[in-house]
C-alpha cells in the first residue's frame, strides 16, 4: 500500500494541471497516490484526468464536487485519504523529481507519533527558494518558525493523515474561503513539525489564484475570515502583536459583513476595541481597491 497521498484541489485549471501530472510521473519513488479534488470545474479537467487514468503511469483517484472553495476541497481530500502521510500540491505547482523519495526517506528515519509531519522548502520556476530557508533545528511549531525564527515565504507541509481529519474547515453559505493555516496552527497546539531544508515543490503564482486576489477574498468572504481571525486570536502561544494584527482584520471583516456585535463575539475584547480605528482604515482600503 502507498505511504503518501499527493492531493490536488483544482478549479478550471486543465491548462496547467499537466505539469503536476508530468512531475508525478517522473518521481524516483512511485510509492504514492494522486488524489484530485475537482472543485466544480467547467473546463476539460475530467476528460484530461480520465485520459491520464487510462495511461496507468501512476495511481490516480478523481473526485468531483460542487464548488466549495479551496478549504472545502481540502475537507473532501482529508475524508478520502487512507495513506499514512499526505501533501497538497496546488494545480499550478509541481514536485521536484525526487520529492517523494526525499519525504519518505526522511519520514522513515525521523517520523513518529510525536510530530505532526514535515515542513520542506518551495522554489520558483527559476530555482530560487521562496522566501527564506528553514532554521537548522530538528523540530518546531509552524507558528514559531514564522514568528520566532522569522522564516518567510510559502513552504511545503506534509502531515500525518490521522491528524488532518481533525479541525475540519467550516463552510459558510455563499462564501468560498477560510485560511488553510487554521488547521495547521490548531495542530501546532499538540505537535511540532520535523524541519527539513530540502526543496520538494516548484510553485508559480497564477493571476487567477488566491494569492493574487487576496483583497477580493477579504471582501467576498467576511464570515470565513471572521471565523479564522477569532480562532487565531485564541491560540495559546500567540504573541500580543500576532493577536493585534488579527484583531484588526477581525474588525475589518465584521464591518464588511455589517456585524454590529463583533465586540461581544471577539475573544480579545480590549485588543479588538483598540483595533477599531486601524480596522476601519483597512476596510476603507479594501473597498477602494476592490471597487475598480
């Protein structure tokens, strides 16, 4: 049985999904399953995946669902993964040729029930590491890597599947976004990650991706962001600066959805009260930038 599932949420990305497929076909270790969660695509994604399944070069499982957003696709993936480990590779990204080998070898040597998984490096299409390298330590919470060790840039996260079924992302009517690191930071409360300074994924940020459209995400998904900000303000290891930043965004999301009870709902009432002026400024900025 396979040790790891590579899962790919996709929405109308047939034009670039082939790069991920080709990279999986080149893997030096074939001990994996590719799970594709088609989040309501209207392009030729299904036809393309059926063609690849018929080629039988790698093991592929395909699931179609009505559009729920990235977090909804992650929920579906975690419900259907049966391997010990899993890793998400976005539809516009692809693995280095030895990524599965690197991950499984490192897990064989250092993996245990004392850790949640492994964090590795991403690089761009020119071979430059995204952001910074990881510190020379064996384990760390994800929160500490970015807030204590000042790591920057996207990183690749490999998790134990039994843990990723915890903390499912909530779905809100007519919204399509909840921050994915909600789950990862909740897992931080109980487990550290193994730290591996190896590149396993090549990333490209598409113009139709969420990274390029974050202000629109803020405006169109205030319920999801409000939930996300409240949860992150309650993390037991969160710093005051971290909580204040999320209090500002919580105020903004509350104003965007005209929630007048946000001071009653916040887990950090004083911080949220102080955050009202910058939250109002952020709201005005979001409306200005997204009204064009």
